[in-house]
């Protein structure tokens, strides 16, 4: 059977499952999620063994360290993944929520209500937790999901799928075909797939967008900035920098560029260099590619003349993902939060908080830097669209 037939067959089954999910109660969806969490815990030895096989193959093939880190399913990450499923089960169900109601003089009543997309296709690289997070979010919102992971995580993803498929049925489909043709077929399955969400590097995302005939929710890369103002607490700034760069440098919300006000540069930059030497962070302090995403212990450093120059630099060179200011000037902070055109903006806090779980969403299906439909971490509400239900009593338009 050809790839096109296989993928479209899966999408057809997912479409049928999506119609069935519309009628499933919140209580039943929550029960499914709890069963899913328990099934994952029961299968942990098999999942761990599969992840070790993937890691061995990845290291042997010379996979980039950032990708190896994302592929690694530590005990802590496994626990967080499972608890994320339980957290999603505990959250309010957005499906059926009445957003607003209007009574019209014509005699009709209009209600704007939330409802599922239908079928969501998620294509991801390395991170096996994406499989579980996205499946949980889609089940809670009554969406069927088709998952296609990268070849570097095939063993882990297969083990995860085997662990949960008896709970999820055909509402969760897993594409095992490594050929990129499978991705192309998914994003061109108009009428079967309602939205596609890539979770991976810029190359994957651009390829999906170029091939897609269905809507794509995405961010291309995370070139996140930390601007240290001349009115900042420098100890606080260094602490935030350390967290934003070092805690998990392979994450898309890690800081990739530090901007420093010229008035404090003579004092603060030596502190930064000492920190970098201690934490083994490579600093690029010359005129360089400001739009580079390192995903490693490297970062750009620049000096700006004033606050407005920092805002202009971020809006020009950033990826509109997550950007932060450290300052004790409340008025300047408010201007930064207003004027920086990014999905998430921070004052005196690390950019590492751009995450569905940290935002109280239980988990996330991705982070969007788009401005239509969803922006920032995408949780349950972002996996719904809406419809208008209109009722009358034999009412006709005059």
C-alpha cells in the first residue's frame, strides 16, 4: 500500500473517531485520561528500554546534543509527562462553553459556543513527551489526533503508542512511516485533517508550511532576548540570565541574546563574562548573526544605547516568541510589555516560563508565534474553534 493510501486511511479513521468524541461526556474523557496515565506508568520499563535504544542510535549517528537532550526521557521528565495527563483531566472542559449569548430584536437568540476542531495532525521531532501531551490535550477537547514523530524517537514513540492505544482507540493514530512523504500527505489531507501543528526545528516547520493545504499553527524558532536596563538590580539580572540560558538550553524558550544598556555595560559585562566562564557558556560579543537560535550553551551579547534601542532590536531580530526586561522602573517595564511584539513578554522573570504547564494549562500542544487563532502556549482553549447556534420560534427575517 502506498504512503498516500495509508495516511488517508488513518485520517479517515480519525475523522470517524472525532465524530464519536463529540458525544463523549467530560466525565468519560477524564476517566480515559486517568486510564492513560496509569497505562503509561505500567509500561514504564518498556518505554525506558525503548528510549535507551533510541539514545544509543542517536549518539552513534552523531545527532546534535540539543536533539539528544530533547530525546532523553529521564525519570523526572517521565513523571512530569504522566502528571501532565492527570493535570489535563483535572482542568475544566472547554467544549460546549457558551462564550456569549445575545438576544436580537428580530426574535432570535444567538449563542457563541466552543467546539473541537475535529482532527489534529501533530508532526514532531525528538521529544517523546510531545506524543503524550498532545494526545491528552486532544482527547480532553474531543479532537482526534494523528501523530508522526521523527525517526530518531521511533522506538520510544512506538512504546508510548502501544501503552495507550487500548485506552484511546482510533482517536489517537500513530504514523510509523519515516519517509517525509507521510508528512506531506498529512498536511494536504483537506477535508480529513482540520489543522496541523509542527513541533520541531525551523527546517521541518518551513517544509510543512510550504507543503500544507490545511492550516498550520507554528513558531519557526525561539530567538528569545533578555534586556538588562540601566535601572536593573544586577544580581537579579544575573540570576534570571542563568536560569533563562542554562537550565535547559535546548528549549525554544531559552534566552539566545543578552542586551545590556550602555550605562551599566562596564560594570555588568565583566560579571556576565565571569558567569559564562563558570557555567561554560560561549559568548558572542562581536557584530554577529543576531537571529541565530543556538539551542546550546552559547549566546549573543550586545550593548544598546537606550531602552528604545533594545525594543527596536528585539522587534527587528527576535522571533516574537518570549522576551524579557530586567528593570526596577515600573513605567519603563510597562512600555516594554506593551511595545515588544512577542507572544510572551516578561518583566523581572525568566523566559523559561513560556510553557503550557507553567501557564496552568496542564500541558501544551505547542507554542505559536502566529497571530491568527492562537498565540503563545496552546492548551485546551486553543484546541477549540467555535460555532454560532441560533434559535427562534418560527422567526423569519424581514
